[in-house]
C-alpha cells in the first residue's frame, strides 16, 4: 500500500481538517454501506454505555446497595413490577439499579486497566525495541509466556495477590483493573516493540541520530509518536476484554462486594441458582448489559480493524482511501522525499493523530 | 530452535505463578488465619517450611515441579497431580466437545460469510461472531439452562451424568474417567444417551465462544486466499465462485486455524473454569473454583502451574503440527 508514496518531489502535505484528523470521525467518513452501519451501531451502543455509566446516579431509581424503599424492604426475588421494572435479586436489591450502576463500575475498571497497561506496555515496548540486547530478548520471552497463559487464571492469581480475594469499592476496582492490566501489557508491548524495531531503521531516525539527538528525544519524539497508531484498535479490543475479565472474576467470587459497588459478574453469580427455579430476571438483565457493552465496543474495534486492512475494506472507496494511505504514512510526503520537508512534517506533528491505523505496512 | 523456547516459557510461567501466589504471604495464614491461635498457626507454618527464606522455598518448589510434584492441597490433603488426573479427564472431555461445536459451527459459517462478503448475510454472520465473543460463557450457559432445562425441560440442568448412570459406570472394571468412553464400555445405550445429553449444553456454551473466533478467522483467510494468483487462475478457467470457496480457497485458509487452536487452548481453559462452575461439571476448572473458595492457595498454585505447563506444551505441539501441515512454515 505504499505505492503512492514514491513521488520524488517533496510534497507539500495539505493540513487536514480537524474533523478528518479525529480518530474515529475519519473512519466513519471512509466507511461505506454495511461497514458504516456496523461502525455507527457500535458507536451508538458504546455511547449509551458511557452515558449510562456517567449519569448512573441520575438514571438509577435506587442505590446499588439499597434494600428498602419508602414502603419497606424490596423483598427478595420479586418479579418485575412497576416499582422494580427488572425485579429484585435474591439479596433483595433492585436489578435495574444494579444494572445501571454496574456500567459505572465497568467503565472505571476499563479506564484504570487500559490506561495502566498502555503506559506500562508502551514504555516497555519502546525501550525494549529501541535498545534491543538481552533485556529485549528476555522481555519478549516473558511477554510471550504471559500472552499464551489463560488470562482469566492469571487475573485470578493477581487478584488474590492484590486484594487477598475480598474487596472494597476502590480496592476491588483497582484489583480487577490491575489484574487485567498485567494480562494486557504483553499485547501493547508486542505491538509497540514491533513498530519500534521497524521505525528504528527508518531514515529519519538515522538523521536525528546524526544531528545528535539524544536517545530519549528520538524515542519519545520520533519513534513513539509513530509507533502508536495501532493502539486505538487494541484499546477497543482490550476494553471489551476488560469487561469480560471483570465479569469472569466477579462470577468466580473475586469481584467487588455488593455493598461497595454494583458488578454484573457478581450479580450473575448470585443468579446462578435462581435459573434452576425459573427466575429469569436476575440473570437476564445483568447478562444482557455485559453482552451489549462488549458488543458495542467490539463493533467499533472490528470496524476500525477492517477499515485498516485494505483487503477487508469495503470495495467501493478503496481507490479513494488509498490516496489517504500516503498521508498517514510514517513520513508525510513519502519516505523517499523525507528530506527537510519530511522531517518538518514529523516535527509539526502532522501525521501522528492516531487515526492512521490503516497503514500496517 | 522453537523447541528450546518451551523450557524458558514453562520456567517463566511457574516462576510468575510462584511470585504472584506467594507475594502476599504464606498459604497457611491465608487458609487458617483467624481460625487458629497464633502459636498453633506459627507451628503449622514452621512444619510446612513456610518460615524459611523465600528464595530457598522457590528453589525447592522448582525442584519439586521438575520431578512432577506440584504439591499437596491444604483443604483435603491430596496430591495436586492426583487432582489433575481425576478431574482433568472431565475438562478434556468438555474441551473436546466444545472444539467439536466450534468446528461444526465456525468453519462452514466462516466460508459462507466469505462467499457472501459485504452483503447482508455477511453482516449478520459477523454480528453473530461478535455476539459469540461478547457473551460470557456463564451467561450463555445460564440462558441455555433456562430455555432448554427449565422451560422446555428437554436437557439436564447440571452435572456430567445422572446418578443412575454414574453408579452403573462405577462397576466398570476399568474406568477412563472420560464418561463418553466409560458409557460405551458399559454397553448400555441409555447410559451413553444420558452422558451425551448432559454434555450438550456445556459444550454449546463453551464451543460458541471459540466458534466465533473460527468464523472470523475462516472468513478473513478465505477472503485473503480468494484474491491469490492460483484462485484467479482457477477463476479464469471458469470455475464457479462457490466451488472456489469450497475447494480452492478453503484449504489454505485452514492452516492458520491450527495455529490459533494453540492460542484457543488458553481461552478454552479459562472458559472451562467458568463453564464448569455454571454447569457443576466436575472438572479441573470446577475444582479450581472450589479451592479458590476454600482459600486453598497451595492447590490453586499447583493447578495453575500445571495448567501453565500444559498450555506451553500444547502450543509447542500445535506449532509442530502447523509445520507438518504447511510446507512453507519451517522452524
């Protein structure tokens, strides 16, 4: 896909409009037909999820740990009614409220987990890929080993280590998030390291070295900003995995106490015995919440992935999109013309907006 | 070259497990802390050797694993290896059926999706694949239970076999622990039917998770191979598009699946813990969850370390198989 980058003259790269440079907006415009439908559906569901999480205190009719209303206790395993549209759980909580509050817990865990693993994974990948040597080799083997390991088991072991298995709100969120973090670090590490190794050989890194730039400057200014373009993709995929891991932990009893926060996996665990007696509302709604949240985020991630891969992109606009590949190439204007113009383009941050995940190679 | 990597991988995994499990303290305090007076607790710790320097314990642990000794559980005092042999067969059986479901569902649907790519059928199938991934196995299991066991009443709610069948299998002179085989050995079709009926829902719940992965993989790879030269050549000879998908493009597209099965083993094992808990399928995952509840971290450490070894070895075997199938891959 680099065929269009071979123009020999320094190309004046037109500065793209802001709406083109926003990460997802660009893909949205690039997409077509069904692909656009899937992306839009994903964005809508994800948006609903985030909004629910943020406005949970306003949306939820009751608190997540509330057991009684104005006219007494809610009662246990009450079928859906006007007061409790989704019924009540075996512990006497309102299912609807816990489903809504659960979005908040899930979002918090995603944020903490993904940010922590991005920082750790990106730093390790960058340093490891840039300097190489035995440190690099050891890290690669360690990360491969962790990557191949059942992530849920690793998360269980870690949550025992972090919180001893039982948790308060922030203790539980941190334990869950950090357990997930360790599982995800290898993924970021691998991607960023591979990109770093590739970019390290680029001419503009050489020239920066010749100019006497320090290793730190080259790493963070020249390499890092070019090595991060596949991150939004991994970010979305990891967010959905984070929700599933959190739910899995909760289901096995390593979640957050019901009085500390609402957590879908925990609620499903408590609903397990309800199913046998035909009580469906305690499991259906938290489960659907998980499915919807993961579905939305995954739809976005999948669409981004497809739009990134020319083989999978919708056919009609391939030609048009191919023109944009050049723009997002590692060096604006093409590697061949990476004279002062190319480097200047780099310095001004022209090509670093993360939307450019389409240029894998 | 690749074979040598198994050793450091196993070594790293057991080390990580050791560090993680022992970072917070010794297993005896975790299991019995608060239940015993401090003096007795200290004595128990001393007897088990947990008051020695951690590095000594670490090397002892490595030595034990090297000789195949994964420790003895605290709560019911059984060797972890015995737990694995007793319950591993159940997990193996479940994983086998789940993979079967994954193949039967994932591969044909993936080919269909590639055939109708970028049309409605494709979109529906892909959303289905994402749903397979997005639905936690325990939720899928609960829904299946609700519909087929409670509402329709056609399949059993939980367990590996009904009590009658289990009794009948007990009288076998030689028991494999794999219920399907044992049931065949009894020669009683009713027992076999009972065992198979118990396996249906757990296999679907766990299998769909992997089916989604297979579907996406087959679709992407078939689309990829459909644009290769030899498929173009076949197309120009007038081979029908449908035949291109089913005969020409699909075989090379299956090679990555073999590799991915290696990674799926990890996913399957993780999923097995959840599936077995949902269906009270008494396998390794079920026992792991039980030991977790009992805070028996020696058992957890042993089982997890052993699973790590299994995963590493399976990946190695899968790599070899991939090399055998695909002449282009050479290590």
